[in-house]
C-alpha cells in the first residue's frame, strides 16, 4: 500500500470510527461498527450498528445510498471498521450482502475474533473476487471495541474499576453519605457507565446508599445492574428495583460470597462483555487482589476526610483501596483529578 493509499484509507476509516461510536451503550453484546461507501473520493453512503438485534452497519450504509447513486454501488469501495459477519445470527450475513451488491473492494480495520466469524467473512469476500484490504488503523480499531475483543479471547468480561477518594485516601465514613467528587466528575462517571454493558456493586453499597446506578446525567442506555448478594436482603422499595433496567443478583448458595473468578464466569455465561465495578471498598479490593481487572478510574478530590466532619473515629473511616498500574492519562475537572490506570500485569491481546 502506497503512502497516498494509506492516507486515503485512513481518512474514511476514521469516519467509520466516528459512526461506530454513535452506537456506544446500545449495541452490546455486539461490537460498535461503522461503515462508509465511497465512490471516487466521495461518500455516497454511511451507516452504523445502532441497536443490538437490529441491522448491522453495512446494511444501514447500503440502505442510505440515494436512488440516483444506486448504480454507483458496484463501482465503489466499502470501508468497515470490523470484518463483515459470515454467519446467520440476529441478522443475515453482511458478507453475502456485499457480494450481492457486487461491491469490488472492501477495506477493513479489525478482523473479528468471534468464533462464528474470525476470518470467514474475509475469506468469503475474496472467494467471490472482491479485493479485501485489512489492518487499516488496526490499533485504533481494536481500542474502539476492546470490550468485545477481550471477552471473546479470554472468555470473561472486560473489567473497569472506579472509585472516588479524598486526597488523604478515604472513600467515606461508615453509615454516612459523604459526597467526595464534584458534579463534573459525576457526569464523567455516568459517561463511563453508558460505555459499559453492566455495573457491579456489593449488597452493602446498595443498603447504605440506595443508588439508582443509572446514566441520568449522560445520554445512553442504563447498564445492567449486578448486585453481589441476595435480593431478599434489599428493601423492596429501593431504587435498584425500579424498571429502568435489568437487575441481576449474584450469590453463592453454600458460602458467604462468590470469589471474583466465579463472578466473572457467571457474567460471561450471561453474555456480559464489560462491567464497571463501583464498590464498595471490599468488592474493589477483591478485584484488585485477584488481579482480574483491566482498567481503573481513580477520582481524587482536593479535600480531606475530616473536612466533612470533625472528631471522626478511625474505626468509622473507609480506607480507599491501594491500586497500582500504568497511568494512561490524567484529567482535571475543577478540583477533582481523574487518573486512568491500566493493569500492568493483565493479560494482553493482539
């Protein structure tokens, strides 16, 4: 591929990524995918996977082509951020649709590692004399759908931890509601929730905070609520029993608590690709100690715990978990600092 071709392909693949992101929060357990149809350096169609179970990006892209441009489809290049599917799932194979439209060239960012596809779409296209170019902006494409790729490679959900702490290292005070992070950070957290298929907390967090675990401060679909514990231990009028999203309780029959491996195995079998673990302190610590986490967002407020109340007994303070990882980036939201950490010792995938 020449440098000119690379620049040309990158331009339209970036557009595929922009489109794909519009499906974030709505397509899981499917991946986000965008598609663009180009004729002589002019986009004549584009689309993305909008909702799970509905039309894929390629279908929406081809359906968007105007009547006056229909005759150009068989002379155009299709750009797609993920390998077209080759199997019958919720919808027919996109590879067959491309073949039917006699599209001569397909440019792909990432090969699909789902076992029903995994190169079969590319093979089918090439077997029908379609030119296929792969690996365009591949690392960027993989980052976009890292939850999906990780889930299918390692047979467990992608785990993101999140907690807010005071600058002296505390999550809060027992049996008290303590607001640590600011309103901007709250919106940021709701954005994180929208980007994950599920959110996980322990029973004690539900009992002490009565949280909604929703994305009411951000646009998106409410994540599935995963509660570690028994539903019978939670009052029936608590927020987690409202009908805004599904709530799943995970508990062990013969012992007090599930270990992290057991939790992730159950979530895998429920087809949950990604989970945001928000607490409490014990639950976060279990994930950290098990080393079964991928990323962590640590929000540190510019205030100490004793600013909330004087003469607090140390026994009533909730210490923030200790976590180590590679700092990917740091942002400031007014007086809060948010660090994104990657697990240094986590499994890597290609």
